[in-house]
């Protein structure tokens, strides 16, 4: 086996967050921020679930999204890789994600794990201490973005499975099933999406 530098390997956690952001986008969410940080910690994804026909309207939010899944833009590749779904491809999730009449702000914690992990696919890593940290981080986000503070808020958890792929030659292969992709030599799939996970 050849020795490779650590920088050669992709950050699996970031790949998992990318997949969940794409999947949420295909479910009608507007990705407002990725990896939003403050002194209390980091929130992986902050997304607004818009009511029907409400893309990019309503709050007048002018914040800066990060990454490729910014403020309501949908490109051709995005639509092909993750078509808007009426049925959830994820066996253990609530399907489809209901689109409420009122916009909802979702603070999403993403856990990406390989097979044979010891923490229930990442669920056991979200301890009461971690939940309190996320809560404080969300409070600071809302204090920095008062135009979003009147929205209903919830904490969601996305559990992503990561398996080394034999298709490592292919840079990115979208699956016909939303929430499933082969990227950078890894096959990632959203295993479970838990809405209001901290209730």
C-alpha cells in the first residue's frame, strides 16, 4: 500500500454535509448557511423550508450562504442529480418532508459514518451537552439575523452512510435515487433524516 499524505484524502464529514445540502435543496429547502460558526460552536447546515411558491421571498433575508448551495439558485446539474421528490428515498425518515404553510428554519446536524460504527450511525454522538451547544449557537445565529427570528425553528439530524467505492475513477456519479451519490471514491447515502430531533 502506498503512503499518501493526509491532505490526499477527502474530508468525509464535508462530503456528507454536501450530500445533505443537495438533498435538502431537492426537497424544497433554501440553504442559508453551511458550517456557520460562533464562539459556542458550529451548525452544519441552516436551511429555510419555504412554503409553496415562497423561494427566496418572505423574510427578505440577505445573508451570505457558503458553498455551492446558496440562496435559492438551482442549476441544471442540481436538478438532474437530485430531482424534486414527492417520496422520500430514505427508509427511516418521515416521507416526504412536509412542506408547512409557514416557513420553518431548520438547524441541521449532519453525522457521516462508515459501516460498523459504534455510535448508532452518529446518533449517540449528539449528547445532551452537544444539543445545548447547538441550541446556544442557534440563539446567536438568530441574534445576528433578527429578520429570521420570527420563523418557527427546529433542530434536525441527518445520518449519512459512507462506503469506499469501487468507482474511484469517476469524480462524481449521481444515483437515480435522491440522497445517494458516489463522490471522490466514496459512496454516500442519506440513511435517516430526523425532523425536530431534540424534542
